[in-house]
C-alpha cells in the first residue's frame, strides 16, 4: 500500500518499503539532494529535516513512521531562500565545503522557532549535535545569533 507524505507542501504517494529511511526517500526516490548523507547512524546531523515542524534526523526516521507527516527540507524552507537563517548564513559567511550546511540550517531554523531569543550557551547546546568537518562552529554560532536578530526585526516590521 502506498505511503503518503507531504514534502515542502506537495503530497506524494510512495510505493516503498515502510522501513526505508526518510533520507533515502528524499534523495533517491524524490530526487531532492539538498539533504545530505553523512553517517547514517544518528551521529552527524547532516540529514536533518523538519517533521511536523520539529528537527529530525532523516536517516533515523523510517518512511512508514513518517506517513501522514509534513516534511520540510532545505529546498522548501523558504520559497526564495530568504529564511532569516539562510540570510544570516550568507551574512556571516558560514559555509566552507558546504556539506554539513543544510543540516545546520534546518537545525537552527527549528531551534529558533522554539527559542527566538537564545542565550549563547543555548545556541551551543542546540547546535552541538551537528558536526562540521570544516570547523565552522564559531561562524555557525554567530549566524544563529544574527538570525535571531533578523527574526526579531522582521517580527517588528510585520507587527508595526
Ligand atoms: S546522516 Fe543522519 S545523523 Fe548523520
Ligand atoms: S562546511 Fe564543510 S563540513 Fe561543515
């Protein structure tokens, strides 16, 4: 029986084994390669996407357990790639090789939705599970702070 999920607002009925990891479905079935395979073992965070608004590691989510869920990937975070986290990432020149970056951005975006005004230590804790082999951690932390400021500014503009 087909498994139905919504990815970036589009519904898909998939004829795949229920134990296939969501990451495989995204990359190999739906051809959405923005989400990266790093370890496949819940160790690096490169595969992070949002499932019903929460950051999850797509290598650890069986597609059968995602049935009926709404998934957001880096391709769908913002229609114009202008999410405050993406804007901050460019401003702070975060990416080096880029491989870990979609996972970093998806983790940061979900975190700031839950905690729009984080302390520095909270940012470190929220992001520490996302590994960066290029060692861009200082820039990542700075960019999360910048994104929080950008979100406040947009909120003030929207509300004012
Ligand atoms: S690929 Fe999923 S945590 Fe590393
Ligand atoms: S930018 Fe290269 S792994 Fe993070």
